[in-house]
C-alpha cells in the first residue's frame, strides 16, 4: 500500500499547490442564506447547515487544492448531530478526490490510544470518520504515538504531531529548555526518527509535524531537523502568517509543506477585499481567496516549481 507521504506528494503535484483548506464552520460566520435555510438554531439544524456549508466549500476548492482539514471542535460542540455532520463532510470530501486531514489533536495511552486511532483510521462502516491523516499530541510519550502510527500505516494514512504550534502561548511549554535545547526540538528529533522508518521515493514518510506559520525562524530550523517529515503549517492569513514567512517550510522542489488557511478562505465573503461579491456570491469569494493564496505561494516559495 502506498504510504501517506507518497500519496500527499502525488496530490500536491497533481494540483500544483500545497494549499490546505481548513473547514472550521462557525454558526455566526456562515453565509446568511445557509443560516436562513436552517430555519432554527438547535444542534440538529446547525449540523445540517454545517454539512451544507462544508460541502459547498468543497465543491469550490476540490478542483484547486489537494486536501482539506476539518476541525473537529466545531462539529463536536453540536453533540451527536455535529459528529454525524463531520462523517458526512469527511465522506463527501473523499468522494471529491480530496485528501482529508482531520484536526482532532487526539492522544492517550495504551488501549485508549488504540480506540482513538480506530475511530479515524480504516474504511467502511467500522470507521466513523475515515481520515487520510490525523493531528495528534506528543506529550504522553512514544507509547501514545505508536498506536496512531501503526493504525495509520495499515490504511495508507498518516499523522501530524504537534511540535511548534502557531498560538501565542505555545512557547510556555514548547520552548522550555530541556537538556540544553527547547522541548520542541526533542519532539522534532523523535518525529524525524518515525518519518525515516517509512520513507518513500519522494523522500517523505507517513509521520509529519505541525509547525506554525507564525514562527518563521523556528520553521526553517525544524525543516532542517525533520527533512523526511511533511509539515502541516497553520497560522496563514488570519493569524498573521504570510507566504514569504512559510517559505522555509518547503524543500527545494516545492514539497514537504502543507499551508493551511481556514477563516481567510471559507469566510472570505466577510473580508473587505471581497466585499464586492456580497453574501449571495460567497462561493465566488472562496474561489477568489483560494486562487490568491495559490498565487502568493507560487510567487514567494519554492512551491512555484510545482506549476512548471
């Protein structure tokens, strides 16, 4: 079975871009037409609206990008209807040929980790939310990571481990000096060890790392520390990350990094630069924002080589 690193490389090359569209449905930010069609604000109506909205976003971006990233929190807060909506969105994205990176940041030890992994890796009715990749936390140690890595490999999937996250408070723990260097460097060293174990022809394995666009210096440092790990880079756009700032996450061929943009794309109709589209043409705003991001990465990073 082709490993996730190779599947992701093939998808990025096919679409000629590393743009990753985050699916973070928020009730108050949804287009008015979708909220009005819901007819109520209970969890069932909101879940149906989230499904409709995410499917509509997917319809726009599927021809343009290789992958989407549903954020579990926004579905989970709606309870069972929300988690059913997540299943519908994951299935629909995959049916449109997109890779699906589920952002759940799960982890635990032993059989609990195995249960979490079984929920997201596999096919058919045995796996409610069959992801191509899953974000996980490393801070319970190697025995908490191994069940996820093993389960993902069995279905050609992958994991992205939190290493240096994009939020302002990430340094409180991640930057603590441990044995002479920041804690995030120790995590990165272990991630590279896991990635090397399953390297394909593209040079990348099935274990990747989450490194924020808001820390460009550390991004360069961690690209060098994990040359065989795909980097999932959040923080572009609304959090302040720029195309120039994420350039250090790529290898010389334009591979190795997926740049996530959530609010800046899916709610582009609310941004001043796309105000001319209005509420009625919100999908056109999504398309325009996606194409603008693709162009910016091509101009400012080695991802430009993908289009040649």
